C-alpha cells in the first residue's frame, strides 16, 4: 500500500514540476496565469493519489482502484508518448537522444504503479478466496 502511494505521489510531483499549471505570461513575465491544458495533465496524478489509494484501502472497493489505476496508466501512456513524439518532431531531436529525452522513464514509473496495484488487488482477491474456502466469510465480503 505504501509503495502504491509513494509511486502516485512521485508521479504527482514529477507532473507538477514538468507541467506546472501556474505559468508566467510570455509577454509580461511578472503576471502568473492559470494554464488549463497543463492543469488537465495534473488531474490524473491527483486522482491516482487520492481516489486509487482510497479504493485500495478496502477489500470491497479494491476492484475500483484496480480499474481506475489501469485506466489512468493507459491514458497516461498514450498522452506521454504523444507528448514525446510531438516534441521530437517539433525540435528535430537526434535519434541517439530519443531514449533519454523521451517520456519512456515516466511511462515506466506509471506502469510500475499499475503493477503494484495489480499485486495489491491479487492479494485482496487471494485472501478473499482463502477465507471463503475456510468458511470464514467476512461480513464485509459481498458476493
């Protein structure tokens, strides 16, 4: 549970550092303005930290955490890959620098977060099955 939370918080802080949604105006740098496009890229990590972590705290809601975590990772992978490809095309990045200047490491962090969530989900489900086999049905388990 701690690993899932720490990966989500790390993704949130990384997104805020790269895509801060309060940006200085290009014409007048003294003015700070809200950038809604950058804010949208900040929403997914916030949902991951708050909602996914909360869903995984209960056996009844862990399936929702697992599904939401998967959706966030898939969207994040598509958006981050698109961002890299668009940046490479716009700035003509040499092929030798693609790996280090891409969002591939960030995508790897997102998938690591997903697999930690998958392990938690599998652990919740295994515990539930074992309890059912022993006849120790918990009042919180619903069929």
